[in-house]
């Protein structure tokens, strides 16, 4: 009985190990004969396939569980004007804000006096003036139900040199009247003129999104008035007869709400231009972009 147990134990060892063992029958005493059954298994087993397992399975699974590397580096996109395959550098970009008057109409120009400011707000740079701002919101699509806000640009009002009257006699240092100070934001390259307001002249965005094609961005604007705490949203059309529920619909392929920007890489330079056919509020005057924004009028 003990001999049978010893043999069965040896068989288990042989099944669990690939090492070879030598059985010494002299240790079994007066035993004159014995039978050892070694089963042969015909099923497939991986033998010495460690390299294949690591290359085909382990490495792939490691890659599947590592998040992809995202390039968060942003590039500076400069504004251009295309001319028959060539590009022209933009001198200035002007955002002109048109507010509704008492007759629910748009004047040719709107002034800070029209939206509640007085001369002392401007002259003494009160926070009601300096903390007001125009915000440009950039989206990935013009479909409002699915669009994502990508980034925004904040523009604060700034007096230009032409808003000061300078002379040897009074009124030296007089500032343009609040009823003559336009609600516009003029941007330019400070490398050309240090007196320009450079914020918003160039845009910063991810370069890896321009690998296969240009990137289209859609801008909507709003003005935050620190004088009265109101926020005014703007559209890209001066038509006051469009019902509010139809404002998102395009008329004759012209968008009524957004302004379109096209980011691209031209001659190893990151650039952007404004689409003058997408909406009616973008004009070109020599090398200057003029964008007119109109207070949303709901009927």
C-alpha cells in the first residue's frame, strides 16, 4: 500500500513539473514488479511562447491602458487677408458695437453716452468704464444645440491718442465727449505701433487640430456693462425684422448670429482670416478688418 502511494506521488510530481526524475526501485525493498502509468495529453499547450505572449498581448494591453499623449501647446495665429494665393498682413481689426436706440433702430454709430455713461466716468477712468468689457466667445460649430465653447477673448475699453486734445492752452488734456466716444474696440500689432490694443489681435489655439485641414471657429459677442450691470448679446445682422426664434436660421446661406474665423497654416506660419461670405457683418477696408456687431432685437 505504501508503495502505491509513493508511486502516485511521483506521478503527480511528473504532471506538475517539466523536470525529469529518476526512480530507484531498490528503495522499494523486496518488490519484484511494478507498473507506472504515465498519461499522454494530446491537448495544445503553450510551450516556450513567452516572447510571443509579451509582444502580441502584454504590450498591446499596456498601450490600450495608457491614455494618448495630447499636445496642449498653443500657437499664435496672426490675422491675414488672402490675395490670389498671397497673403497680406492685417493692420487693424475693429469691432464696432451697435446698440438699439429708443426707436429700436440702429444708428450708424453708437456712443458710450447712449448706454448710460457720463463724461466723468471716462475722464476719471472710473471702474464703471474700465471694468466694462466686450467678450468674444469662440465655438467649434454654429449649431447651438451641439456646440462647445473652445475659448474666449476679453476686450476692455481703451482711449486712443486721438481721444485727447493736447495743446499749450486750456482745455489741455480734454477727453472726447461721452456722446462722441464710439463704442468700438480697435486692435493692432504692438510690434508695429505700441499704442495699439493688442489683446485679441492674435489668437492662440492648439496647432495639432490643423494637421489634416483648416480649423473653423464661430464667434458670438456680448458686452458687459459695469455701469448698470447689464449684459448685451450681439448678432451679425442689422435686420431688426427677424423673429427671435428664426435668428438661428440662415437666410440665403448668410448666418445671422455668428462670425466665422478660419485658422490655417500657410507657408509654415499659423494664420487666421475672417470669412466675408459667411455673414454680412465683416468688411475689408484696405488691410483692415471691420466687424459690425448689432444688439439682438427680439420680435
